[in-house]
């Protein structure tokens, strides 16, 4: 029996639980692998077996730490050597890439602060350092010019009362020196009069 004929279709789309993973085309898989593992901290979980798929595609899969549990992948990189040259200096409002930026969630404030120190010590340029109403962020770029936002989320009670207000809250902070490593715990609470 054909179910599509005996039941009416739902009136709206199912709400997803979130994104499963992002796939980025990169010019050089080895350079991007080094960035996403050594600079960002992802772990490689797999690699496309070209022979098994009768394909020359070079592709690798990466995962963050999901509370100590194994996860298939959050990110995949596909080598595409013929991509146009990478733009220099990512900018939220002027990114020529189809993907403006990818946000990478760190587990907590302390991990995020350590990551900021690590990035700064590695000479990574902070294109933007900002406190949003739902998280605190630093924006950098990968070797292919994609923006990468590293953030930690603020407690739900800070932003849940007025999500739109929290999304529109922006406190721009210094991008260089010791001031770029400071993080205030004096948080506005959105939706409270």
C-alpha cells in the first residue's frame, strides 16, 4: 500500500535538532589538516578510501570532544586544488567565500581562554574579538580564507529570556595583546526588566 496516497502530508517541515557536520572544500588537504588538528584541536576520525569508492577524491573527517564519547564527524575537508586563491584577512561583512564562517564550540570559559592564549602564542591573527549575548567569541581564518569562530556559550539563563536581543548584542573588544585575552563575567541578562 502506498502510504503517500492514504495519508496527507504534514503541513510544515520537521524541526531539526541542529547541524550534523560541515564539509569544506580546501586547496591543500595537508595544510588544512594541520590547521584543524594542531590549531583548532579537532581529532581526525576517518579518511575517504578512494579505492573503495572508485574515486580520486581526497577527504578526511574530524570530530571534537563529545563529552568523551566517540562521534563520527563534525567537520569534513575535501581537497579541491583548483579553488580560486584564498582571500586575505577574513571580514564578517566582506567575505567573498560562500561560507562566511564556521562556529566551533569550546566546552567552557576556561578552555576557551586557554585556546585564546594558545592562538595568540602561535601568532594567529584575531580578526574579531566580541562578546555576543549568547556567547563570547574570537574570529580567525583558516588557510583557505574561511572564517572560524571559536566560542563558549553563556549560561541559558543569560539569553533565553530574549533570544533576539541576545543575538543582537555585540560588545567589540581588542584583537591584540593582553587585552584580547580578557573576558568579563559581568554579564547582561536578556529579557529582565
